[in-house]
C-alpha cells in the first residue's frame, strides 16, 4: 500500500478526498523504470492492471468499515517535478479525462509489477491543479494531508494486523513475460 499527495484535474475530486489510483500516465523522463536495464534480460511487465485489484478491494472494504469515504477511482498523471504543472499541461490532462496529477507512484508501480508484488496506491487530493482554482498548496493543505494520511495509515494497519491480506486469485505475481 502507498499513499501520495495529488492535485485534482477534475471537479469530481476535491481537496481532502481519498482516491484509489487505478491507472497511470507517465510523463517522467529521468527515472530508472526497470530492474532489467542491464540489457541482459528481455522482460515485459503487463500493465493491464497496473495497480492490484485485490488490494484495492480489500482497502475499499476496510475503508467502508472504518468510515472513510473513498471519492472514487481514477487515472493518475505522474510528472517529473519538482515544479508544479502549467495551466496548458493541466488543460491537456483534463481534456484527456485524467483525474489527478502528482510526482510519485512512478516508477514504484512499474518496479512492483516486475517483482510480482501487489501494489495499491491511494491519492490524497491536496489541492486543485493549476488552472482549476488558483490556490497553491498552503499550510491548510498540509493539515489535510496529515489528517488524511493518518486515516489511511489506520486502514493499512488494520488490514495488515487482521491477516486479511491475500493473493488468492491475484495475477500480480504473474505479470512478467520473459523473452
């Protein structure tokens, strides 16, 4: 399980919302994205379901039980950072229908897939993306992150301590194709 701050590109997700990331678009350019960059092994990781559906279902069930509202699921645009995105970039992301933007989750999701590790990421919507509302991350945003992060950690720990995690029926461990 992972969590990270994200800006909202769509009105449906507001600052303070928790959103399950179900897909991603990678606009990074300077990150190592594979354990197989040595050229000795040709390996392809399936990205049909980049984030583990089983962990998402377990997280959703536990969040409901612990009264944390999940605002929905969505596509996460990962940018290089550390700068925020421009108004034109966010306008493009919005037109494509992508819901949120941030600077984490890639390459972690890629590396987890290569190792056959189940990986679930939750976005904490901390601010409106550039051009949505002209409000940058503020001290209030940091309070939103802190409170939501605490709630997410409670859910993650509850799942781990109750031995409810299972890979039964999960395809994450079989996501590699060696050539």
